[in-house]
């Protein structure tokens, strides 16, 4: 389900990760290889035998393709994180300074890494589409493993923020190939609602997503998942109170 790329420019080493289950990652790989900060090695981990066969021609001295069978009984976030962690076990993180995590249905402008490194943040990007992560913070907070939870990208950024680390938006955003996206099942949206409760989002923030119902009917299941999580009194993450207070502050003071 993933692709790994290793880069070193001067004293900056970058390991890039590209998750993929169905999407052909060829354009994503090409966009990373064309970065102004060069990529020297690629480790590709895919979750489909058919995709594994179709991209086998990419195999070379700098590309390794690995198949990891996904557990379809688990939510998407957990499957992605598990695949990321499988690939990370092949990498000596001590050799690198940053982790670049990019979805396989996303392309990067050729100076994406260069421009976003200038942010000097612990994580640049709040979505899994593309996240540039400081290795030191990754080891300190997550011990070198992506959190295997349903909302793994939100969990990742919020936990960093709650611990006082710096998370910033992109200076130069990625390009999402939306036409390649497959509609998520209702269970994906339902799990997202449960995850929002566990992360500590307050109800006003969650029910506000109903405004987009006509554009995305899946948000109804998000609200349902959140509501049922309340009824079940599901266990929240340790930093949920921090998130709740932060959301209320934004609601009241607009910042």
C-alpha cells in the first residue's frame, strides 16, 4: 500500500512515503523524482496484486516494490498506517531528517519539498495528501511509527500540536488528482464521525459539516458516527480535552 523514497541533499535526508491501494502511483513517483531536491531511492509497497504486477516494470536499482495484503476488515486509516509502518521497518530513520508522506492520487509541484522545507516546522501539511514531517519530532512523539487509527492524519497533526510542536499549512500545495478518487463507502464516513468524537471535536464543529450535505451526502454518516460515539461514551484519546478547548476557543474568539 505504500511507496518509499529516500533523498539526500547536502545534510538533508528525506524518506518519502506514498500510500496506494488502487491508484497507479506512477505519476506520483514521477512528480517526486522531478523535485528540485533529488530523490535517490524508492521503496514501493502496494496493497493490490494486480497493481503490484502492473508497476513491476518500475523495478530498478533504485526502486523496490513490496506487496502488503491489506486487512479489509479494518478502516482505511488503519490499513494505510500499517502499510506505512511495514515500509518504515526497512528504513534506518537515523540516516534521515524528514519523512515525506504523499497519497498516490496526488502530484507534487517540482519545488514542493524545497519550498515547504523553508517553513522549518515539525510537520508541513495537515492532510495525508502530502505531509513533510520532521524525523526528530516523529521519533519523539510517535516513536518512529504512524498511529494505526482511523483518522490517522488528523490524529498525527493534533497530537503534535497538543505537545507543543509546530504544524503549518503548505507554502506550496500538492495537486490532487480528484478524478482518480473512488467514492468511500458509508462505513468510512461513519468511522470518521466516531474518530472526530475520540479526537475531541466539539458538537458545533461536527454538526457544521451538515452545511455540505448536498455536495457530499457522506457527511450524514459522519454526524451519525459522532452521535453514536457520544451515546456509547467511547474512550477518547489522551489529548482530546486539549482539542476540545482549542475548538471552543476558535468558535468563541474566531482564532
